[in-house]
């Protein structure tokens, strides 16, 4: 507090910036500091910036006058500061717009829409304009999920297993019977698209490859993620050996070899995407041009063979490790340039995965909400430079649901933009949030 007062009262008008996490301990501590600062009667104009203001800043205790913990503490923080402005920002404002207008965190005064920049690839690209290029279908028979008619029919039976137990048993069977075909396809895509991306760079003697990543997001349970990690390890061994064997045979395909045919089909798909977007022949490599880069990708992932999780295959959760320290130097803890990630909740929101190019997504709630599901779409981002390399492996039920979510989101953004252009503030506006059977707008609470 004394240090803050020195900065604030030295006559130079130096600002003081606090950066804290939204947890009870940090918020209570900051409130105590603010109360002490203002105890002398001084006014210190304060701007409160709330990152991800839809989570967990909203009041999720509908029948409790005190409100949920984080919401209440942010409100208390505002009360402890004599002159303050609260500015929240989020990519998914559905919950914010449906919150109580009387709360101190409701955007009473203004809304502002931040349009994505021209490098951004988002919902409309994946699930409308470019879906035929970017989406690859995981057969519903590989994994039970709500939204599939056959799965729903089983779940409706009196003696049906619980969905979570069913899903966990399927993952266990992958360990016993072998990985599903779609997992092999995703890993092959990862190697081939990474090789193209690295080939496109103007390499010197010490090439600085761009980060290239694959994400497996299938289950929130840590035990399941551990099992999936073992399955990915098995699938990676098989795929990497098959690709290297094909290279050693000069890309002479054996029509009786299952993996030769799978690799051939995955490359044909990538090649077609390149031709749809890249008109310059020098941006269209032949497969034989990629040999050294394919070897580099495989080598980068496969280091530390004696470990269960290799340097390039990592589980991301609170037990296995929750950070990707890209700011560190190579060899001093920085993730490798080719990286395969397995995880759940930590992959859902806020974690930056550099160079995420291929995603394998199986997680689907019985009644998904727009804001939660769109936050889990880590495959969105500033990826226009390699949009012909992007691949999302999902099931048909996901495709239908995300298509509906993309349409919902586009309609809401249109309404917000219209409100801004007409000069209305949120207290003067009514937003029509479209709903469909495949989703709910936000969490019930």
C-alpha cells in the first residue's frame, strides 16, 4: 500500500497496475489494498478490466441475494473504490446479456463489438464457408456421443449404461484392441501438414520452424486422459513407422498395405486443399519435397523414448502439467516446435496452443450451451496464413451442433452491431437469442 501511495501521490501521475487471477484469495487481497488506499478520503480513479467476463464473473446463484462467490467479490471490489469503471470483455457474451440488469457488472452503459482481423479463421469458416475443406468426420461407431440416433436409442433403454461409463469403457477398449481409425488419420494429417508448413519457410542453416500442434480433446477426466495418452502413444508409433517405411520405399504404395492407402488418401485431401487456395505453383509441394521435414516432425515428437509421455506428446491437466511455457528458450523448458497435446478442461478456455493445426474433438454434452462450446474451439485463431492446412476431426453430431452455434453467433453479432450503429445502450435494447434443439444459449444458472 505504501508503494502504491508513493506512485500515486508523487505528482507525476504514475498509474499503478494490479494483475490478478479471479480467485477469492486474490480478490479479497486486492479489496483490502483498495480499502486502505481510500481510507484517507483520497479518490483514485480506477479502471477494472475483467478478462473472460462471462466466466466466472456472472452470478450463478439465482436464488441467493449475496450472489456466487467470484461475482460477489468483484462487486465488493467495486464498492471499495470510490471512483471506478468496470470493463469486461469476452468472445461469448450470451450469459452477460442474459444476466440481471440490476447487477453492478451488467454492461449498462455501452457494448462494443471487436471485429476479427483479416488473419482470423473462426466459426463461419469452419462450419459454413470452408467446412468441406476443414472438417473430417469421425465415424459415430468409434465413440458414443449424444446426438447420434443409435446412441440415443441405447440410452433410452431401461438397462442402458450411463453415457460416461460407456465412453470410458470404449477408451479402455482402445488400449486393448488398438486405436480407432480416425486417430491414425489425425496423426498422419499432423505429420504431413507440419511438413508442408515447415517446407514453406525460407530456411537457413539453423531453421526456425513455426510451432505446429495437434490437440486431442475427448474427456474431462484425468484418468481417461491418461488412457488416451497411452493410446496416442501406440498410434504414434504405428503411424510414424508406417510413414518412414513409405519414405524408404520411395513413396511406392502397396495397395494391400492399410497404412499406405491411408497415407495416400490423407495426402490427396491436403493436396486438394492446397490447390483450392494456393494459385502459385511454388506453394504447392510434391510429397517427395517434404521428406526431410517429415523426418524432422517425427524426430521432434519422438524425443525421450524412455518416458511415458515424450517431450512432444503431453497431457495437459492439473496433475501432469498445466502450462505451455512458449516464452522459455529452446532446451530450457520451451515446448518443442512439433507438439501433440491430450487434455480436457484446461484445453477448453484460455490456454494458448501455438500453431494448432489439427484438432481431434470428441467432447459433447447432452445439452451443450453456446458460450461453453465456442470457448472450447481452440482451433479458431489467427491462422489465415495456413488455412489450407487446418483440419478438425469431429463426429456428425458435433458438425450439426457447431453449425447451429455459428449461425446463432453470427446473428447475435449482427444485432449487437446494429444496436451500436443506432446509438442504443444495453438498457435500451432487446436482443433475440435464437435457440435450437441442438443447444441452449448459456448455462441454466
